[in-house]
């Protein structure tokens, strides 16, 4: 998922600079490969930066960009096809960033469980107690029904 985002962002960067997304992708790879030296707070910043990048994309695509006119005015229109391609890739990348944001947010939310592989994290302990409680109640109910 990260590799696809990097490739699409590289192609979209022909039309405009977008280094926030590249930064998020590189830091996500670094943080996921070297999880011993980072904390949850550092990883929680990645979805926030990506959200800022999504907002920047929406503002750019809806209000700022004029690549069709710019491609025709520059170099006699020879760059128009490349600029249009970069614009289409930018739209696809923007819609790809939304699920990527939610994946990063979910991983950062479950950081102790997913990245650090801590099995006795507080939420897991609570979840296990709830499952145990309901399984005991269900077993008791089955015993009462069978009698």
C-alpha cells in the first residue's frame, strides 16, 4: 500500500510539489521497519500529516489548478498531455489517500498491539474480560436451559 502511494505521488509531483505525502510514506516505512526506537506519539503524527496533505489536495484540485490551460500556454502545448496525465494521477492519488489515512490511523490507534506486539495492552485485557464474561453467561444460560 505504501509503495503504490509513493509511485502515484511521484507521478503526481510532475504537476505540483507534494512532499507531505512522500514524507508520510518514508516515515511510515521507517517507523514500521524500526519499531524499537519510536514511540506511539511519533507514529500518531503520520495520519495528521496525511490529513493535512488530503486537505491540500482538495484545495489544489478544486480551486488552484489550471493544468489544462497551463500545458497549452507553455511550450506550444507539447506538455499538455503530460500535465493532464499528472492531473488524473493526482485525482486517483487523492482518493487513494483516504483509505491510506484510515489504515494509518487504525495502526496508530492500536500501536501497542500491532507494532510493539504487546499482548497485555489495556484494551486487549478489557476485551478479553468482556469476552470471558459473555462466554460464562452464555454457558450458564445453556446449562439452565438444558436442565
